C-alpha cells in the first residue's frame, strides 16, 4: 500500500498538483485504509505546527518582507556595486555578494531570488549580459539564503532533529560563505572567457558614500545573529527582535517605510507562512507514514547489507539527496529524506548530528536551482523572461562547483563544526 501511495504522490506532483495537497491527501488516505480514527489523523495533521520554535519562521518572514519594503535591498546593491562592479562580470559578482548579505536578512532563498533578481536582472540585461546568464547566476547564488543564517529551513531541521537552532545557525556560516566564494570565482572565470562587461572603475569616495547609506542594512545580520551566538536570546526571540529592528530602521532611520508598506509586508508574511505551515502539516503526515511502515529502518538495513565503507555511504547519501532535490520542493524533501538519511549519517556513519544536518541542507539546497522543480530557477527565469532550458547551460558550471562544495562539507567536518566548537563549548 505505501509504495502505491508514494507512486501516486510522484504522479500527482508531476501533473502539477501542489505538493502540500498531494502529500496530505495520499497520506490521509493511507491512514484511513489502515483503520486509524479520523480525530487521531486530524490531530496528528496539526500537531506538526504546535511548536514555539516555528514562531521564528513567521517572524523571520515578516522581518524580511519589511526589510524589502523599506528599500534595504537597493541600498545593499549600491554598496556591493561600489566595491565589485569594476571586475569582469561585475554585476554578476554584485548579484552573488548581495544574495550573501541578504541571506542574513531574509532567511529565504526564494525571497532573495525575487528581491535581488528584480533589482539585478534587468540591469544585467541592459548592460549586455545574456538573459540566461543573468537568470542562472541569480538562481544559484540565492541558495545561500537557506545556509547562511538566519534560515527558516534550519529552524525546520532543528525541530525535526531536536538540535539547537543556534548551533545550526553558526554551523551554516562557513559552508554558506564557501558556496558564495565558489560562485564568485566561477563568475569571474566565465565572464572573462565570454568577455562580459565591467562596471565603473573603483572610487573611494563612492564606496564610502554607499557604505554610509547602507550601514544599518549591513548591521542587521549582526543584530540578528549576535544575541544567538552570545547566548542571551533564542532564535524565536531574536526573530521577533528582527521585526522590531526592521521597523525602527525603515521608519525612523531610512524614513522609507510607510503604513501601507507595513500592511503589505504583513499580508505577504501571512500568505508565505500559511503556505509553509500547510506544507509542513502535509509533509509531517507523510513522514509519519514512512516511520509507521518502518521505511527508514528498512533502507538502513539495505545500506548496511551492502558492506559499504563510511565514505562510500556518505557519497551514496549525497547522490540520493541530489536526486531528491530535483524532483521535490525543499520543505517536503526535508520531511521525506531527513528521517531516512539522518539516522544513517549519525548512527551508522558516526557523523556529528550538527554536521549531518548541515550536509543534508547543503545537498538539498542545490536542488533549488536544478530543474524540474528548482524554485529559485523558476523565479529567476520568470524575472529574466527566459526559458528554463536556455538557463540550464549557464547553470552547469555552478552546479559542478556546488558538488565540490557539498563534498568538502561532507568530508571536512571543520567547515561545519569549527565555529560551533568555538561558540558552543
């Protein structure tokens, strides 16, 4: 029965049925067929959201939306452009660095792809960059939004694995920066080879002026991460403070945030949070179904029977996660794959739980810009008005670079645990 359910879920997803409805409806039918009482199923459906930690998801989405409405993204673009615009592929580099900074502000890759892409892609096309390259670089670089903290995805992982949100936030800093630097080098190499345009020459007075204009925008990630690292606030408490900081900076310092902007941000946060929570409920049901049928245990026994070494088992897990990332969206992917691969990495391979969680996150993040489900790829191609097929060829170098980064994260634990060991002794 469960294999039929899983097959139907994939068919429904391929036909365009929203993943929340395909996961939820088929899981619901599975438990009905097993004779579970209806009240128990409904209670289980909504119990997934009954977590104090999940308040952070709503608050970070709201703070990110307020920051975008107050023009912070535009100020960050001007600041980064003043420092990196004169390199080969300057606007591409500006897109990458801006996405890295925005990652510490919005906490969402899709939000970053939309916010930064709406500013950068038209400018890149006007400056002579191919539309496909503009879309590809924005789609790839925005994935750091779920790796560099704060990250709504990390909060979900922490809830699923019972790990500290603060530790996951700190553990994601170096891998996120490594992704960004890799994309940075690839962009310079490709731009020089293809003779893409360069921006205005670097001028100190322009850089200083843009730094002053964006100072508080650059300060926001520190205001968010600082209390968590120091240990004086939880992620949920800091997420609420992030909303307050965003309102104060946008309203009283930049004076660019109106009541209408705040209302729009609230509406956007309600829609986004509701969509995430609906997907979480459905994916939680699906995860419960997998555990009920002992699918993780069966897969673990199969992998153990292969007699693979620890390194080979890690590589196999990475391949599975890459494949999963191409066919499922990120949130349901976590509920489907994490209960299966996390125990293998921790209990069988002996990997540190925080290291294992970051590895799963990095591997699944690559799926955000790979077809056919890549969310940031869809957003970026839509903004660039280009077919996904045309952008794929420009994505290939970044995809290969991402594979290298994921392998480094997997086999060099220090990249994930170095800062954790410093701040959480």
